[in-house]
């Protein structure tokens, strides 16, 4: 583990949406750092399969099945941390609603975009904070924003607005929780080549990864000329959780291959 962020081994982390995509990469990275990880995911099938695989690798991973918008499920997830594990002092909020609509969006579609991304974020964060001491908590939270939180995109009104709310939530909670020793930051990834994006590019656009990354309107939008792998987002999340980032709070870290620079 030489060269990896310090201060994570032996700690307990909660990762929402931690069974798939970026969430799975975060769970894998934190496990490699020596963390015990509670995966809060609404998909029982994906969750059990992923957790079983990690346990076979000797990782300390616990699955809590539940929706982040369900307050009772969130409370149960934190109450169900295995006996003998330290209280959670690390939180990664990844669960979100993926709804891409413009002004035509219905109230139901707005709820589908905002409820997991913002309401769920608040419920999980509140429950996490409730389990921490009033002072010197030595805790850290990382929220998942997006490059879409920073820009305008046609047909993305619901998604971009919900992710912009994550930035506001991050700054406000960083201010509120700093006196308790709790740091709060966010990351803003660009396009990540996960299962959902691969399916979209292949089935909707008819493009494999290499072709998509070579296209000016896809991979060409990024200075690095390609998409990110999930592990490339998990690494800066681990950094922001670690003692290496002890003087960073209220910040958003673009993990976007240079997209927002131009």
C-alpha cells in the first residue's frame, strides 16, 4: 500500500450506490485501503453479488439493502453496522436519480431526478452525522456532483439542476459541520466508461469505446481525449476522505480530463 492515501485503514465507510459502477470502484478502493465498508444499495441482486465477491477476496464489506429516500431504510443501514466495527466516520454519497429532461419534465420526473440526488443525500448525511461526536469527529464526506453541475446542456435540465444542488449542499454542510471536525467535499466527474455508459454508446449510438473516444463530439470534448475509468474517480474520492486532504473542505474537485478548463 506504499504511496496510497494514509489514515483510512481500520476505519468504517458508508458508500451509497456502492455495488455498481463508480460506487463499486469506490468500495474496492476503500477496501484496498483497509477500510470496512457498508454498501447501501437499493438493488439486492447487484448488492449481494458484489458483496459476496468482495468477501471472497477477504474484504470487510457489509450490505444494507435500501433506498436512500426511505428514512427508515437509511436508519436501519446505520443501525445495522456489524458489531465490532468502529462507528462510520467516512461517507461517500453516490446514489442519484438519472433523469434527462428539459422544461417538458413532469412533476414525477422532477421527483425522480431530485429525490435520490438531493433528498436522499440529505437523509443519509443527517444519519451519518447523528452518529458522530459533537467535537473533533475526524470525519469526512464526499458527495457526487458532475461536470453537468457546472454547465448548460440541452435536454439535461433535470439532471444538471439536481447536480448543481449537490454543490450547494456540499458548501453549506461544509460550513455547518466544520466546527465538529467533519470535512465535506464533492467531485465532478466527466463521462465515465461504466456499464450504463457503455450500453448507451453501443445500443443507442452504435459506438464502441475506441470509436466513441475518437469522436470529437464524445471523447474529443475532453483535453485528454478519452473517458474515465471508474477507478480514476475512486482514487480522488479516497484522497478527499484521507488525512492527506485534512485542510480541504467545501471544495469541488473536477475529475473530468480537462473538460471544464476550456
